[in-house]
């Protein structure tokens, strides 16, 4: 069972056709309430670490979607991460959903994107937790 839990979410608007970010809001859940996530020199180190996993996953999500011909209009992502009492990761769940501006999200394209998300350099450099889930879904244009 996790001793510490971290939960971030983001909403994004994208520019076409490269899926560049034109608007981004990141929030963190603290004590059951959502509040803006502001990265600064005063941010707790582990919280920065969680954000780095999240932003790397987001980068791989949107770039690999573009490679598959999926132009994103907007998206929503969440990461839930848990640690044991020694701060070792034991659970990571990443979920991204996007509304398409164009393209068709075939099952093969979605599987490719999720596999590429597993290759994010930040995620590859951590010990794989007991539970690792990465999901991606797309709504048609």
C-alpha cells in the first residue's frame, strides 16, 4: 500500500499540425482540493520529479500522435503516483485523452503511441514500480 500519493492533471490546447502547446493548465490535488501547480525554486523536490515524469509523458503523447497523423485540438491528462514509506515508487498511472482536430486514431496508432510513451527518457530512468499503467485515448474530430 502506498504511503504517499501524488496526483496532477493538465488541460492543454494545441497548435496545428505539430501538436505544439498553445495553452496549458496544470493542477495538483492537495488534501482533496485541486489547485494550480506552479513550478518554482521553492517547489518540493519530489513534486518536481513527479511533474518531470508527467511532462515527459505528455511530450511523448503529443509528438507521437503527430507522427501517427493525429492532429490534436485539446487534451486532458492525469498522473497518479504512489510511493512506499521509503519514497520508492510503487504505483504510476498515466492517462491522456485528446480531442482530434484531424486524423483517425486506429487501434494500431494508439498502441504505438502508448508504447512510445514507455520510452520517455525520464520514465526509462526510474525503477519500474509494481503497478505501471499508461493509457491514451482519442475522440474523433
